[in-house]
């Protein structure tokens, strides 16, 4: 089999940006649906403008800022930005300024660089504002905790922590936010898909019978990592390549599959009680990352229902990106390519286009946009809104499946709830000077999970 080598592939980050921007623009015409959310209520500032701080200026962060500034629940204004990398911040600032003009009010003195930049941006936005937390999962609990301490509402991208210990911290922070009446929105946008919501209602009403099996697939060429060759801080080098390291952003499996794991849990109306699975590396691969290239996980739910989640990263193979659910009566499609709202109920168990019995009304506005409209409406009108617990449990379910493959044993939900394992316990000690949280061997390869010796629970 052909080997795949080379430096970081930025396709995922760029794709996230383009998807958000495309979807927000395609749904803009339907913004009038939300016109009523601007009624008089509790506003974030005297001029009725909600102030935003962008922490993490890559594709996902810039895309989230796009949706925030486009929201019909505005007006909103971006007033502060923070990142580790000045080049990334300047690209984001330029693009957002060109698109939104005066809604982007971030002069140089409110553009912050460094490991403490998040604090300065949160302080700049002030109580009642919103932080867009779109760095990597390793930094999510630290930054969200500070925002809640300062009375700032939060939108946080997925994944939410790379390990059980960080996920438990998100749960605790979410409870403190609720006590302070702060709003937290989490980037599992499929929960805001109107087409999927209607299908969930139909499933609950028995339209397909009791769900017995969910099948979720994301199979594509993926990407490979070449060796670190020096010339820059290895800490920064790893942070710029988050999907290849477990400590930074949960590595490839969870970054790519958390949405579909969450769909499986949503369909089954609960969290899995156990998981086991198999996986492995591509034969003869010179990939230097920590990733496995295949994951196949079987989740079991309390009612006996099953979910199979398959992720494969290999070239010249069958590609598929879809979620199906099979009930006692018939099957349904829950999700389509690149999280498209391709939703239908089939006449029987055959999941083919020529066998469709029902489809929902076409979505008029993108879920990426809806999640922001809901958040800003909650901030403006002081409505309860806190998705942190649901997001944390979806994160924990994803880690449970990953751990089952990495450790090659049955992992239970109770184990996950009790675990405080962390890949890098003291994230506050991290500096550009290093050392990096994981180090390569003499051939440039980083540690790959090995059953029997590996621990992440």
C-alpha cells in the first residue's frame, strides 16, 4: 500500500471556515425568521450591542465570528482578538474587517498575542459579553473557566477537552456558569438542525419503531504528519498541527467524529453504558503522528440499543460520510456528507434514494447560524441557555470509544465518569521554550497508542 508522508495538511481547518461561511451566507436570506428576537429585553451593553472576543483566530474561530456578526439576534461587534500566532490573527482580522466593516472594532491595542492573550481579550470584552473560544481542546477548560470567573458568556467549539480530566472540568465550569446565569453554547451544531429535530420527534413518536442500531461513517483519505525538523519551537509546531497529537485537540478521531458520536447518543436518548472496538495503523505508513488510521467502535446503550461508529483515513479506498438509524419498523437517514441535513425515512430497512417514504421540509437556515442566533437571543433577552453538560457528555462518550480502541478492552461509562486522567496536567506551565508535551523518537515518530501499555482513562 502506498505510504503517505508530508507536512501538516490544513484542509480541515480551512474547510471548517469555508463551510461555516458558505452555510451562513446560504441561510442569510432566511434571517427574517428570527426577526422577533430583537424585542426589548436584557441587553449586553447600553447601546444594545453585544460585545465579542475571539480567542483562537483560525478557520473555526473566524467562521464562528462570521456567524456571530451575521446573526439576526444582533447587533454584535467584535472588540478583541487573541491568538498565539500573529500571522493567523492578522489574516482573520483582515478578512472579517473586509466583510463586516464597522462591526469589527479591534485596533492593534486589542489584538493580543501569547499564552496569556485570552485573559486580555476576555477582560477587554467585559461582563455580559461573549467569548468565542476556538483554540484547541487542551486550552478549552482554562479559558472558559476564566471567562465564567469574569462574568463573560461563552461559545466554545468542539472538541471540549482531550481527556476525561479536562471534560470533568468543563462539567464543573458549566455548573458555575449556570449559578451565575451565564450562557454557554457549544459547537455541536447538528443539535440545532431543524431537519434532524423533526426526525428525532418522529423517532420518539415511533415512526421507525424502537431504534436498535445506528451506523455512523466518516471514511476519507485523512492526512499524514512528517517529522519535526526544527527551526521553530516544537511546542508551537505541535499546536499548529493539533489533529496529529492527543494532548492538543484530541487527535483526528474525536475532532472528526464527535458530531456523529453525539448523533448516536441523541438518537438513543441517552449516553452509552459501554464501548469496545478495533483499530490500527495503515500498513507501512511513515505517518509520524499519534493517530491510528482506522477506528471501529460499538457502543451499547442502557436499553440494549447499539451504535457502530466507523472512521478510516486511507487513500484509494471507499469514502463515506453518513449516519443511518435502523428501527423495528424501518430505517432512516439522520445525516449526510459533511454534516449535511440529508434526512429521510425509508419504506423498510433498505437505505436507498429510491426507497424514501418521507423527507422533512428543507432547512431555511444553517445550523451553524442557528446556534448563534439562539445564543445571542439568550444573552440579549436573559433566557436560560447552557449546553455545557450535554457537550461534555458527548465529549466523554467520544473519548470512551477512542479509549476502547487504543486500550483494546471494554470501557464503561462509569469508568469515564470516575476518571481524572489528563495527557498534559499542567497546561498553565506550557511555554514556547518547551519542552513539548510529547517528544518524538530517533526516527521522528511520536508515541502511538499500544494496547496493553496505553492509558487514557
